[in-house]
C-alpha cells in the first residue's frame, strides 16, 4: 500500500520500480494489490487510497464489460 501511495512521484517507470523493489512482474503486483485492497484491514490503514483503488478497479471492470458488449460509455 505504501508503494502504491508513493508511486506517482517515481523517477523511473512504475513497472521497472515494481520489478526492482519486489522482484516480480507488474501482473503479479496488481494481483497482490487487488487482494490487499479487498482485505478488511486495508480500509482502516489508508481509507482514501483503498477507496480510490476500488473505484478505479470498478470503473475498469465496467469499461471492459461494456466494450465486450459493444456499448460505449
């Protein structure tokens, strides 16, 4: 969560920073991030970040679904 909160001010690309910091792919990072966002303690730890990440995830999910159905948002 701390990494995601500070990711906007990275001097290198986020993908590269993820590989250097954690040693795994961006896909795996996002899988773990989404799992962490759904954890009950996450909202208590950083409510603004968790709500923002949940909102963005929901928006992306809606856009993907609409695109598959041929609906423009």
